[in-house]
């Protein structure tokens, strides 16, 4: 059985090097360690090449294709080299030595698994959980993390879940060939939740291993390490992608409930995050994302249109 790992790099060469070395240091290491560089600067690339594990396969894209499309490139490479399982790891995350072996053991012991991932803690607060399995409503489409900010000493038990966060996730090659890769047009945000809903609809299972096997420097790539807040960039995709997924639902009743769930329930959570940012640009980006979801405008976030949106964001 052949395994591979894929890590997408965009800046943060020090973080990426740590992630890659944690993969190489596992008791059961991937047969292929793949790093897809999403258009980092020449200086960052030089630092990455000089310090990454020597067995790393570095794919240099030359531009920022987005998280989902870059992961797809890495997974396509792994699939073309006959990988049976592919471990995705954020470049701002590191894994424990038993991560791959524990996730693989659970996947092989459970029929029909498409994806499996462990409990994940905040890198700066390893006593607190960031992810303890994901819930996503089939009828309302909004995702949420179990165990968020709960004690890491008591993660939720191993179970089937609605989705697994792409920060650290082991994917079945068979499932990828069956249902396809991530949606590259999402660019950033919600791609993992969308893929998990797609595979579950096709009869596959999503699994969570109730052991802390990964730490994540949450939002490090956005310059907000450890924060659950929004930047203008993340706010745009948080507004657009879940809503676009809901709008594309074929069945009329489920489409209505999903759009309602995203706009009302998930929207309330995101509006709270927008207010926490205390930045008008974040609010404008979120509204632009919602508007582009209705227009069907996907891919990389466009530049904010010249006509400014007049907003007042309340300070909390």
C-alpha cells in the first residue's frame, strides 16, 4: 500500500519546512512527500528548497492558484504515482509521529471510508482543541467544528462525522477517482466541507480519530495567527463559496433550506466575525462574496470594485 502527502506552500517558508519535516519524521512516513508552491517569492522558494526534507517533491506553480486547485495538483501527482492514500497537511500545521499510522489504521478497519482526520489543537494553545470532528447539515449546509476551544485532554471520541477539515486529512485514492477532486473554482474556504458532502452523498463515509495528532497555527497564512477572525480575503470566500454550493443544489426544497441555513445561521456567525474585525473592508468583502455567489462568479477574488460600499461596522 502506497501513501503520499500534499502540502501547499504560499509564503511562510519556515512554517512549511516545519510541516514537511514533521511528515518525514512520522513513525510511518509517506512514500511520497509532495509540496506544491503557490507562487511564493524567489527568496521564500530558495529558503524552502534549502531546508525541506531532501526526499520532498517540489512542484512550483509560479502563481497563486488557490488552496483547492493547488491541492488538486499535488493529489493528481500522487495518484499518477499510484498512491492509495493521500495525507493533506496545511503548511502552518505539524503532525505527531503516529498521525499517519493511526489514521490509516482507522480507515482500513472501517469499510467505505473516503476521508479520515484526527483531533487538532491550536499551535499557540495546545491545551485547546481547534477541531474535534466536523458537523455539516445536509439540509442547511453550514459547517461547524466539534470541540472548538474545549480542553484538548478530552477530545470527542472516534466516530463518523459530517466532514473532516482539510488542514490534516487522509483521503482515499479510490474515493478521489470515484467522485473527483476538490472544486478548484472555490479557490479558498469550504472546499473540504463541499467534498465531504459530495462523497457522503455517493455513499462514502467520513471519519474522525479522537486523538490529538496535529497542531495548527490557525490563520497564520492570513497574518492572524491563532485567530478565528476574518480578513477581507477570507471574508469574501466565506461569503461566496458556501452560498454558491447551496444555490447549486438540484432539489428545490433542499436548495431553499440550504440557502436559508447559509444566509441566516452561518451568516450570523460570519457577521459576528466581521464585527470582531472592526474593519470596513472586511464587511465590504463579505458582501461582495455573497453577491458573487448569486452571480455565479467563481475563482480568485476580484479586486474590490471602485464604487465603495458605505458601511458602518459597530465596534464590540
